[in-house]
C-alpha cells in the first residue's frame, strides 16, 4: 500500500492530499502552539532575544523537526485507528470521518462565529481538515481492498 506517492506520481489534484496530509497537520500544529517546546512549566525550549542568529536558527530547526515528528506520529496513529476501524467493521467509517473533517473545514473557511468559550483556532486548521478529508476519501479504495 503506497500511502505517500512521489511528486512525479501526482496526476490529479486529489493526489496532493496524500502528500500534504501530514505536513499540513504539522504546520497547523506549529501555527497554533508557537515555536516553542515545553511541558507544563517543567522545561521550555524556545527562541528568545538573547540568542545569536545561528543559535536561533539551530533552535528553530530543532523545534520544527521535533514538533513535526511529534504531530506526524499522532497523525499516523489517527490514520491507523480510522483505517483499522474501517477494515474491522466492513467500511463506512472513512466517509464518516471525511465528512466530519469537511464540516470542520467549512466552519473555519466560512468563518462561522463560535461561542466565546471556544479558544481561538488558527484558520490554517480549516485547510488542514479539508486536505485530510480528501486524503481519507482517496485512501478509501485501498482500505476497501483489505475488507474480506
């Protein structure tokens, strides 16, 4: 099963969703949480004014790589969970999850006003959910082959 095709294999715009699903998730996470790594006040690894240019660049690289690995792991776990449930129950879950992602995407794209208690959410999440919805719909046929 080929989850991430090469750029040369992209023949349709829908194939781009397979390539950009995890990177967009990582970017949305970084936009939402900022360029810092920390754990509830126990430690903090961030870019601050006292660093030189090369130190700040090195920290930026470490933060981007670290957060990308972290969110890619959880994104792959989410995909694996959706795929496993889809296969075990005989289908139907992938279109449902894609629909839920599309709903969240459209809520953000049309800037639906949310209650004040909901924290601010970056608009980039809307594009991320849109790509994940298309990613799931594109991968559905491959998952359906595993249903016996």
